[in-house]
C-alpha cells in the first residue's frame, strides 16, 4: 500500500518523520500543509489529527498521528533496516530520549524559541487573522505559551525557560555521547532521527552558539548532516523565505540570547 504524509516543509516534527522515511528508503506521497494559512486547523484535517498538528501518516486505510509514534510504527511496519536497538535496554534508552520531546522539549522548548525569535512576527502582522489562528490551537497550555511569546518576544518568561530547557537537553546529549557514538547506543536509531530537528532549528535560526558548551553534541550533528537522509529529508524541503526571516531574527537577537545563557 502507498504511504502518504501530511507534513510541512519546515516543521520539526515533520522533519523527523521524513528522516525516518529516508533512512528506510521508503517512497511516499507528499501532502504538504501551509501552517501559516491554517490548513492544519481545518475541520477535515482535525478529523485525521485531533490535535491539529503535523505530521500525520496515511498507510492505506490506517491513519497514524504524532511524529514519535509514526516513527516507531514505520520501524515495525518496515523492519529493514532496523532503527531500534536490538536489546531491551537499548530500546528503553531510545524511548527515554523520545519521551522527552512529548513532555516539553518540543512545545515548551524549540517551538517557543522559534516563535520568540521569528514566527511571532507573522502572527503580529496578520492582525485579526493571526489572533484567530492563535485561538484555534486546541491545547490551552500551548495556546497561552504562544500568546505570551508572541506578545513579549524574548522578554517572555517562557522564552527564558525554553533556552534553559534546551541547554539542559544539549548537555544531556553531550553526556550520553561521551559513552557511545549515537544517542541510544553504538548505532544510529530512531532517537537520533527524532533529535536531529532540534539542532537543525538552531542552524536555521543562526543561533548555533547554543551548542558552544557541548562539543560532542556539535560533532554528532556534523555526522548527522553527512548522512544521505539529511539531504533528502531536510535540505531539499528548506523554504528560502522562512530561512531568510529566521536567520535575520536569530542574528539580531543573538546578543540577548547570550545574556540569557550567561544568567543561568
């Protein structure tokens, strides 16, 4: 059966699933959604994905939402090459990594960093349309974080918390990489695919200085970028218009981010 993926070119969660598809060598149909136009908040899409987020995988008549769940589904559905560790503890270690993303690293970490630096400007310039998109976010906690960061930018307490959370994450990665080549062991796994977008976004925002305290994590990212899947899943989908905005805002605000880092 043919695979199809509802996704967005610059979405971190979509990137990790595209990496998985590329590592598996799978063919898939692209169903791209314009998040700035609110296509993910339409009634027909919410029937597929009640949280109104991307990505959503379609496998024949089967609908699988949530990026980390999709990646495990793909590994079981298409087991060659395997991207889970072979031993039970290795698989547990892998899930301890991916579990963090659903418990705050994504929404309260990289998403807040991105909104505080760049995406807030798109909401502000759209006026009432931007407010309507914000109010359409189903999760009230996520909605209020977005609202505060859109209104206050880097002065939002959520922004400072996001920087601290990401620095802790990169430090944890650095410690793990001292003992083995990849996050969950000696072989590339779902954990590495899942965490790649959380460094990609730093590069897209031109704030790679966040990795200065963690050289092993920076080296891990260099090895990630050398994999063929990176070109297929990340680079070929880069949106030049968004990149220009993201890099400009990141560069302009980097001095303030450094102040936040030094104040920890």
